[in-house]
C-alpha cells in the first residue's frame, strides 16, 4: 500500500551540519500491517514518519501511496490518507477551542467550507464516540481542550484521528509524555482501535516490551537504516533479550548497557 | 458627548475586530492595517465623489482591504517572509497607492455629497442627529459582529480558529494553512477598510495618513476588552472587542479633554496608547503567572 523506494534524507546538505538521517531506505507497508518501530535516539525513526507524512521531502528516492508517487505532495494533501499522532499531547488538538469544535474539524478531512455542520446530531455522534474512552469527556463538549489532562488530550487525539478513518496511522512515541497510568490507558485504546477499525499503523516506541507484544511486524532502525524487519511467527517468538542480542550481531557496537541502547 | 464617543467607538470597533482576527485568532500580527484603513477611506470617498454610489463604494472598500490583506498573506506564504515584515511591506506600498486613489492628493473632502451617514441623519428626521447615528451604528456594527460570529461557527471559521492555536493540527486535517492565512488576513483587512470607509463618511474626508498607528490602537482596544470578562465563545469575544473599542475611545476622549490640564496635547495620545498596550501586557502577564485553579475531571466551567 505504501512503498518507499531508495529514500535518502540529508539535512543541511553541503554545510558543516550536514546530517544523513535516512540512508537509502526501501520498504513496503502492506494493508493491515501494524508495525512497531524501535531504535536508539537519532536512529531516524521520526524522520521516517516525517517523510511518509510529507512534513519533509526526501533528498533522494520516492514514496508511493497506493501506487501514486507522492514524493512532492504537500503534507496537507497527504493528510487525507494519513492520521498522525505526536509525542506532545498538545500537537493533535487546539487547546483554545472547545472539544466539540476540535472534533468537528477532525470529523471530515480536507477543505472546510461555509457550512455549519456542528449541530445536535453531530454532538450526539461525538458524545457516543467519547463514551468508550471512559474519561467523562462526553459531558464536556463545550470545555476548552486546554483544560484536559495530557492523557485525556492524547486519548481524544487518538479517537479523533481514528474517527477520520485514515488509511495509515502514524504514532510517534505517542504515550512517552504521559504518566505510566495514562500511558497504559492510551496504549490500550490504541490496541483496541487498531484492531476494531482494522487500521494500518506504524508505531514508534522506546519500550521494547510493547514493540514485541503489539503489532504483526517490527522494524529496528539504526543510523538511518532498517537493520531488522521481522513479522509473523518470528516476531511472536521475540523476547527483549533476543532483540538486544540481534542488535549486537547486526551492528557489533559496544554500549555501556543494553538499556542505553534501545529502552530509555 | 456620550453619543459621540459611542459612535466613534462603534466605527472603530470594526477595525478592532479585524485586528482581533489576525492578532488573536490567527496569531498573525498583521501591520497591513495601518495602510488598509486609509485605503478603505480613500476608496469609498472616491467612489462617492466619482458617482459610483455609496453601497458599491462600501463594497469596493471592503474588497480593496481584503485584497491588501491577501497581498500580505501571499508575500508571507510564498516568500517565507516573517508575517510582521510582510505586513510592513504591504503597508508601505499602500501609502503610495492610497495617494494614487485619492487622485494624487493627501486628502479629499466629502462635502456637499450624499454619504451613508448623511442619508441616515436625514432619515432620522427630527430625531437628534447624534441619536440617529448612534442607533444606526449599533445596528451596523452589530450586524457585522453577528455575521462574523456566524462565520466562526461554520466549518471554515472553526478551522480558522484552530490556525493560530495549532497550525500542525490544521495541516493534519488536510487543510492548506496558506489558504487559511489568506482568508483570515483578507477578512481582517476587509473589516479594517470598512471601518476606514465609515470613518471617512463620518468625519467628511479621507486622508492618506488616516491609519498611521491604528493597528496599535486596535490592539489596545482588543486588550481592554479582554479585561472585561472571560469566555471561550466567539460571540462573547467579538462583543469584548466592541466594548474594548468603545472603552478605548472613551479613555482617549478623556485624555484629550482633561489632559489639557496637565499639558497633554492631541499628539501625546499615541504615546498614551502605547503605554496603555504596555500596561495591558504587564497586567495580562502577571495574571498568567498566577496559579489558576487546576480544573481536571468533571469541572463543567468554561474558561
Ligand atoms: N529538521 C532537522 N534538521 C536537521 N537535522 C535533523 C532534523 N530532524 C532530524 N534531524 C537529525 O536526523 C537524525 C535522526 O533524527 P530523528 O528525529 O529521526 O531520530 P529518532 O530516531 O526519532 O530519535 P528519537 O528516539 O530521539 O526521537 C538526528 O541526527 C537528528 O539530529
Ligand atoms: Mg523521534
């Protein structure tokens, strides 16, 4: 469904700050894949998602969404296929707008016309959608989103993204900024939504346990390359120890401790 | 006297609503306003004296303001120029254009011609002209306010509301942020020009220097309004702007009236306005630093 072909991303080319974040990377995301992505800091995970979503354009290489070359298509146009959630819970919603306004913006992707579509029927739909979150948000449609806690806000972002039925869901450490309890709640919702709506998803995480337990496919990145790509049964049988061992085999790098390597 | 201040404030409020859209909603500090205010005045004056008519003139004034705002937004979008600089560029160019519109003169009088204001006063018959004008301006500015509120309830308006707050979110929802900026800055300057057009008819002339420093005055009005009450409803926010504009005009009136005793001259009012904005910023800042009641779960209050 999504094909990356020999993608290279060089930041600040030709300067002292030149930095190759993605190195000749090719991969295919199949429909229905739920891919977890791990790798040390600066491995290029976020850059990979940025390239897919279109917030940066590749220095070299192509990206195709459903066969269409979108390498130079601006982010807002690709957004009709892609739902993206960031680490920062404030990035997915407008804090100064009410819950219902936020949900209304996300209800349908694309250009917004002069229609007043936020009516009683819409509000009912929003309330019903909010109930499964079990956060009491269904009675707070008129509250500004800025009043919500980080966990509530991220859960809301997740819900709004899922409701817009993206072809591909991109999650960039979307629970990393939350306290452990909220992180667990949002992660559980993620699991639930992805299976319920049969979404295709990529999820970056620094938690190797989550990366192993969730999804059907796992990517390990290092130095702007995918160094390990497992799926199916092979992935089911992974353990944290095996993964760390694998990394050493592949890169034969020395790190102070294994924890420094992948988990944060 | 009170009626005069109110009428002044209500005309001024149209401009302040424009400033509110750019500074508060879009987070696009736009200085085009200093030029587009006079553009509105010049366009309506020349339309009326040239025989085009009052209402086509007002429409044209709004559209020329919107065009000026569009230029600023496009400069910012295409050339990746900071919004402040883009506004200053357009404002500077507008100064020349405004004089061109006024037929190469720095000011043109609207004497012995029918204007919207003179018509309204005639319509009032034996009612005192200040009262008629006040009623008319309440209806005029009130209608524009209601239209604006309606716009901010549409899908487009709500999305515009998210722009200044979280541009990434707007992009993620498949909306081109550049288009939204053109729309917002255009609409803002359309209102500003309309305000200038009303002022020209009220005072009976258009002047190329009419808008100098007006953006700071508009900002002062917006900030004064924000002290009055708190709300997250657009209808309340635009009402704040109108009240703020009237309050500002009242303060300036008293500055002029009583300032005389402490040797203030009309030319000191810009200094006063600047100090007013600075004071508002200081107060707003100290308020923000105060710990707010953390309202977590279950709180049903609107901030
Ligand atoms: N906009 C940018 N300009 C310059 N360099 C960048 C930019 N974005 C990323 N980089 C660089 O690209 C490399 C990969 O960064 P990236 O953010 O993709 O890493 P990551 O795998 O997401 O790391 P982390 O786990 O810390 O989030 C880093 O060296 C980073 O400094
Ligand atoms: Mg990252």
